[in-house]
């Protein structure tokens, strides 16, 4: 049975992850190093999981101005994120779920300001009954707190929620919360293994929105 969908934000609703990898890769190459995808992905869906500049120092032996690199990264990163549309199928799934009376929430390890700002920018904030972020004082993924708090806000039991996630940390958090999870990784992660999940899609447009919801209503 399906009573609620809980969306991750970064990488799931909006691909803010590929821009991060692109900008960091540019910075690494400037110092003669290569950013390793399998290391970078540890920072997805959480906070404090990966320090790219500490790793760059270790790879090159250089002493870096971390703050200057972060400022440079932020400026280019935001510019690239502003060019990103919603990921394919996201709006269709939101609208189909809303029409069917499926409750909707967002649960993200990012800040409330970041998440709410992009949801408003893309005119989808009004569809979500709850938004839970690290700004609520909850433990971030892979801890289950964000998902459990979203379910409590929706007044839906965890086993009746389905999480839509792109990152390994988020998928682990869904499992810890006792929720089924659809994995929808960004293209960068397409060939990498993920923790156990109910279904893996390249995008939410892989299936018609109502067909996806029908499937989630029946699969355990």
C-alpha cells in the first residue's frame, strides 16, 4: 500500500550533484589531480561525509586555501545549478500523486533555505505537505531521522511510505526508517552499485507516472 511519497532533494528533484562534481573536477585538474568518483560519492546525501580539499592536499602535497577554493566553488556551482531543470519525470510524479491523494514530503540533509528556495523557484513547493531538513535539528542521512520526521508530519506509518532517493546514504536512511525505496541516481552514478532498494530507475520518466504509482501501491 502507498500512502505517502518522500522525496530527497539534491540529485533527485534537481541535479545539483553533477554541477558539484564538474566544479570540483575543474579545481582538481588545476592542481594536476583527478577527482575520484567513488570517493566523491561518499559526501552525497549527507553532511561532513567527504572533504574534497583535504583529499586534494593529500594527493598533491600542496598547502591550499580551503576557504578561497570553497568561495570559488560556490559561485560557479550556483551558476550551474541555476541552469538545471527539474529532473525528468519529477513534476509528472508530483502531479499524479497529488491527484491520487498520496501525501508528499521532502526530506533532505541540506539546509531549509537551500531546499525551500529551489522548490519555490521551480513552483512545486505548494504540493509538499512537509519539508524536513538538517535545519530542523535532525540527524542527517544515513540516519533515518529525516524520513521518520517527515512520515510523522504526514501522519503516515513508515511502512506505508515510499522514499525516492539518488544517493547511497539516502537509500541506507530509508532502509533504517523501515521504508521502501526507489533509487533514481544521477547519470554519474549510473554504473555504480547501490545499497538494496525496491526499484532502480534512470529517471522518474522511465515509467509513466501513474504506472509507477500503481506499481508502488502493490510491490512490497
